[in-house]
């Protein structure tokens, strides 16, 4: 599942605001703010729609060798 750091990094690669990500994932901007701040953990289904929004835009979430990251594929 997507982590707060991956969410922030993914937005940075795409130059998206929190509102743009919320619109693309069809969730509330407060959900994005809370996820990125680590103040709340959204439900699994919500994390999945956020991840899919990134994937549609070409961002791949990476989890390998104990590390996390993001990759922008064009």
C-alpha cells in the first residue's frame, strides 16, 4: 500500500497539488492531507484508488530490498 512519503513524492513527480490528486482519485482533499501528514490511515479501498490514480498517470510505487520509492514512467 502507498505510504505518506510515496504519496508526497508521487505528487512531486507529477507536479500535482493535493487537490489535483484528490480529484484524480475521486476522494476528498482532506483524505490526501491526512494521509500525507500521517494523522490518519485511510481504508484499504481508499489507498487503492489513490494508488490507481498515480498508476494511470505513470507513477509506479516501488518496494524493494526494504526500501520504498516512486518511479515516473512516460
